[in-house]
């Protein structure tokens, strides 16, 4: 079950977060589509395989809260790394121009 979810995650990552298939879509839209794919896939797997009681509101609330927190944390870390990399690249470009 986890293997197939990881496979879906990897496929979604290759589709939405690389320029292999989608070249002209803005990065924020790609991120939204990637995380929406992951959320929908997770929900389907939860229901199909009974990972937790489907009829309990609190379990869904906890899942959505955890998913959202992890998503926000991931986006913040990725953005921080991207800015750091951009800064390094800009410094290297400025050294080449001198």
C-alpha cells in the first residue's frame, strides 16, 4: 500500500515539479497541483485500505491538520533553500562579470 502511494508521489513529483512534461506552468500552480494530488491520493488510500476509522470526524481533522502543517513546513523549507541557491548563483554571476 505504501509502495503504491510512494509510486504516485514520485510520478506526481516528476510531472508537476520538473520541466519534463510541463514547461510553461508557474511554480506555485505546480506546487498546488502536486500537493492536491498527494492529498487526494492519501484520502483514497485511507478509505480503500482502512488506515484509520473513516467515520470519525476527529481522525479526519487530525489528518488534514497534519497534512497541512507538513505541506506548509515543506514549502517554507523549499523556498528558503531556493532563495539561498539563488543568492549563491547571483554571487557567482557577479564574480564572473568582474
